[in-house]
C-alpha cells in the first residue's frame, strides 16, 4: 500500500508553529496552520485538503497557492511533494452575463 494512502502511518501529534497564521490561500482565506491541522485530522491527499478546506477552489483555482499547499502537506506527511498526486486543475473563471453567452447583442449571431 502506498505510504500516503496508509492512514495507519503515525505522522506524530499536531504541534503549532509560530507562523501558522500565515495566509496561504488568499481566495478562501486558509492559513498554514489550518492546512497542517487538516493533515493531522486525516486529510492525506491534495484532493481531500481541497474538499475539506476549499483551498485552491476560489477565484484563482489554486494558481497562487497550489504549490505551497502541496509542500505543506508533504512536509506534514514526511514525504516528497513529488509523491503527492496533484488535484484537478482548472482555468481561473470569471463571471459572465447570460446575454454574452446567448450572443443576443447587436451584430451577434444569436437567432440566425
């Protein structure tokens, strides 16, 4: 069984660090300490961390925090970041008005 999926491996107790209040995911306002604590609470993959804390699921879709989150999780698990499977990556999204999608503006091809 792969070590990162073996939840019986003891990674030691959670101990706070003085920079745990450092903001890692600006979109969802998730701190370094919250990510570290999530690993000790049983979240052992990047996908689990994303679902649990929503880091990497904000407007930037992890473009600013994904590498930091991955390195923090790997450090807590005492493994190389290269071993962790990356979470699904999506392009950053912006809100779009429905009329733009429907192309109902003057000169558009809507209704032709």
